């Protein structure tokens, strides 16, 4: 371990003397936001980046381990959606003075939980729309608007976000998804850093074949 210190997912500020980057998990207060160990955001607060998360919709934001979330990212939840099958989309029922019952859930475009996998990098000012599932190891380009599911280890960019390419070939992706390094102990992950930071896919593939055998 570096300087004899063990990485701790329960500290808020993982960089001594720098408060503009926090581990998210120990800061969460909303029970409908679930975040894994070591996921960080380049900000001093995370929950302000999650908008329209209302308890009556019963949706959740679920984020895995070791994700990297840049400044300005927004997770838009189902509460942002308006009724679209009626003459007006105006939400009378939410505003003071209007005699309007809330629409039934069947009349609202509710899309379920938003789920972000492990080791996902979300670029600055990206917007993640309700109900999206982003696979492990994906990269979301800066200022992208993600309205559709993203496959593991793929790169998407733009508005609307579209796939650019896969990060690795299918065999290496399958090995990574099988190996699930993020679920290992801190000590194991620390020992795996030379593999996790190796830029030679063939060497990584060979090692993973051995480790997954």
C-alpha cells in the first residue's frame, strides 16, 4: 500500500488537502441512491447532481464501484417526465391552486431505475436520462446526453449519445466481465494495478486467460 496507508472507501476526501473530489458513497443520504465503493465525483457534493428524484416514483439511481464522474454531470430521474398521452403536458397536479389529481403511473413515461455499472467514466457535463443502463467499463463523452442503454466497455459521445467503438475486442471484454476486478479485496486490487494499468491488450488478455482459468 502507498505510504503504508490502506485505501478507504468510507473517507469523503481521498486526496489530502483537496476538497474538490469526493468519494460518493459516504456522503449519500437519499435511500434511493445506491453507490459502490471508491466511486468519486469531481465536486464537493453528489446529490445535487441527481435531479427529479421523488419518492413517489419509486425509482433508484444505482452506481457501481470505481466509477469516475466528472464535474457538471447530471442524472435526470423519472420525476422530470410529464404526461404525454393527454392534450396538455402541463403538470397541474404538482402546482398550488389547481384542482387536478395526479395521473396514474400508467399514464406517465416512467422508465425504471437508472443503473451505472462498475469502472464507468462519465465525462464533464454529460446528462444521463431516466432508466438508462450503462455497462461496466463504458466511457461517456463530455457533454453527451445518454438516453439509451450503453454496452459494457463501449464509448459513446454526442447528443443523443451514439456508440463510437468498443474499447476492446469481444474476447477481452468477456474476460474482463468474467474477472470482475472491482469485486476483489483492496489488497488483491492493489496487487493487480500493474495489470489494470497495462496498455497492451494482448498482454492483458494472456494474463486474464490465466487468472480466469
